[in-house]
């Protein structure tokens, strides 16, 4: 089966959730899935659920969450290490679905370049499904993606002072 590149971007909520839903669906069909989470290094609730699915492997390439601050050299190193890992995983034929969660945010914060990411993606096998997520997707990803979903925030209770809730937002 031919694989495609999906891009889930935009300023609305649900990009990672959509990608994880696809991962669960793929695992239910017996496919092996790798999820590389850029930026993220905290224990999110979805990680507990995904650990129960042996078809899914998750690795975080972040140290916490610097989104409101400037990334440190350690943040840059963690993201670059993640990209190096992805460069080995993508052509390995070990997985049928690979998710690069928040990779667009890593690009936005210049943790590595769009060209470096494109070089890694160029080594994918024809049957590999790749999902890229995150706000601020650069035009180059729009060009290579076969499926693009832009999440648009219409209304969000955050704007009324509601904090992120465990099991819902994280």
C-alpha cells in the first residue's frame, strides 16, 4: 500500500489528538507505529494509554515546554538528536506509520532547518505513512504533503481563564 504524507497544522486544538487517533487506528489494524514528539518532554496522559499498545513506540525529543520562553541550547540539542533518530527510523522499514509530533514548532523555533527535515523525509520508503504536526507549518511542507488539515480555533474556553485539564488537553 502506498504511503502518504499528512500535515496537521493551524492554530486550533486537535493536531496531536488527530495524529494519535490515527496511530491507534493503525495499531488496531496491526501496523507498527513510531511517534516522535518534538518539544515535548513532559508526561502527557496519552503516553499512559499508548504504552498499553505494543504496536506503538513513543519517544520524546524535548526537555519540558519552553514555548513561552526562548529555547536553550539543551532544547536545540534534544530536537537535533530527535531529527537524527528520525533519519535512522524513517528508512528502516521497521514501522508502517511514523508521526513527527510538533515538528512544525521545532522548525518555527529554528531548532533545525526545513531543509534538514526535508532531507530526512526524502529517505522514506514508498509504503511509509508519515504524519507531521504543529502550528506554523512552512510552505515547503504544504508542497510535499498529500493530505493537509488546518485546525482553526473558533472558540476556546482558555480565553475565559480555564486552565488545561488532565485527560482533556494533556
